[in-house]
C-alpha cells in the first residue's frame, strides 16, 4: 500500500499563509492531481510531503505512519521539480543514475544501467545520454528531471508541473506514458498542475486548491459537472463557464424562472422552491459554452441574441453572443457566423448550474450527474 494523508496541514512563511488547514488522502496506486493557479500552495504542499519543508501545523501520514519528522531520504518518495535541479557537471546518464547509486538503493551496475536506458527510451532521449545539462533545451532538461524520479521506482512519486516546458506533441505523449508507467509499476502519483486539461486527462481524483484552501475534492466528472463553487466552475473548462446574475421569479403558470437584470436572459429554474435557500433573491446561473445551442432559425424557441464575434478553432468555433447587456460564449461546430447576425440560444434545464450570488457556493450539487465529459 502507498498512500499519503494530510490532516489539517498549515504552512506559513513568516506572515504569509501559503497553506491553510488542508486535508486530503491519496488512493493507493492512483494519480491524484492538485490543481490550482499560481500561488495556490501546490508546490508548498508537495515539499511538505517530500520532507523538504517542515510542516507549520498538522500531520502528514504515509501508509498510516506519521512522517512529519522523518528525513526526506527515508520516506521512499521521489519528486520531480519544475526547476529541473540537475547536476551541471554530470551527463544525462549520470543525472538519472544518481539516486540509484546510493548505498540505500542496493542496486547492481547492470540493474542501474537497465533502469537508466529503459527510462531514457520512454522519455525519447536515448540520444542525449552523453550530454550535459548545458547542452540541453529547457524541455530536454525537464525530461531528465522526470527520468531521474521515474528510475528510482519510489512508492510515492510527487510531480511539480513536470510537463510545463514540453511542446504540445511531447506533452501528450508523456501523459500517456505516465499513465502506462503508473499502471505497470503500481506507483501512487501526486501531480501538481495549473492546467485543468492535464489534470482531467491524468488523474483519478482532483484536489482543487486556491490561496492555500481546498475548494473541492472529486473525480474529473464531479468537479466538471458538479463544481462546488464559482471558482471551481471557472477554473475548469475553456472557454470559461458563462455566469449570469439573475433573480428568481414566478412564471404565469406558477413555475419558477431565473431572469437576468435586463430581462434578456430567461430560463426555467432547475431547482424547486424547497431546494433554494431562504435568501434566493439573486443567483448566478452557470452554463458551459458547449451547452448553449445556437440556431439561425429565428422562429425557434429560445433566447434572442446576436453574434458579437466568432473565432474559428478548427474542429469547433467559439462564438460570443450578445444577449441584452451580457456577452455569452458558445462552443459550436458550425462556422461562418457574421458579426451582428441574429440568432436564438437554447439551453437545457439539466445543463444549468445555480450558484449563490452572495457566497459563490453551488446550489445544484448532487442534483444532476453525467458520466462523460465533453470539453
């Protein structure tokens, strides 16, 4: 078993509170992604797990054993740094082999050589083994840093933005290889990234972190379709989720509607009066761009709008539609929309997420769930 558990962990740098009382647990032989923007506390969290930074307050357990005071070299944890941390006077081969040559590793030279060359092949850098870091590009240095950690075969692998300096083609290749590596060696990986696509593609579970506080823990499907708050909803998805300030109103037939301030955006309320909080005067309506359907037929039912601008993206187009005073993003496979062209917008009630306008917290969590993700 290889698990890591954090209980009410804090990390302060003087007066700066980088991590503020976070608690989560990785699953054995799984990939857990810590997702958040710069300054969220992601790297500080990894360094505390690795033992490179002391814990200000709280407990960290590995396989049920408290490791707060255990030195890094005795934790059997490997870490990949965003800043490479390579030895400049060593070749690529020797940088990868370095942790394997320690007395604690107890590996023969043949086993060291086998691991180095297998890792180099996986990372597509067999031809670079004789070079030194000064002769490498930024992406190549990052692959060496990644290889050094992979070759160690540690029980826990911590990865801090390990693919950020790679080009798009190699980044996609490395995502697949990491999943294959984790599956074949049954290693538990805790993966830090600011890229939501990377987190969704790799991880079985995500920890959404911002300003040292956890906003949500869940599967990719849960955080995408049932975000805990507007921060999570806006962090995941491109274009960002549409958020429209609306008020609740009773329709002529007694049904509830959510209506924007200017009245241009009106949709049925997906929640009953009993499911809404007592203070329900104002809500934020969240609709993802692929759930806004455009129709050129003005006789269709829907919300009246006009094309503000259209961006052709290859397979899809991102179309901005002006609805009253609001600009909404729609993702569509159709093309050739003209600026100012009138359209109708349609949205299904099941695709609406309601948020409390005062707190940003979701009012719709648990109401709807979908098994697949369309991005």
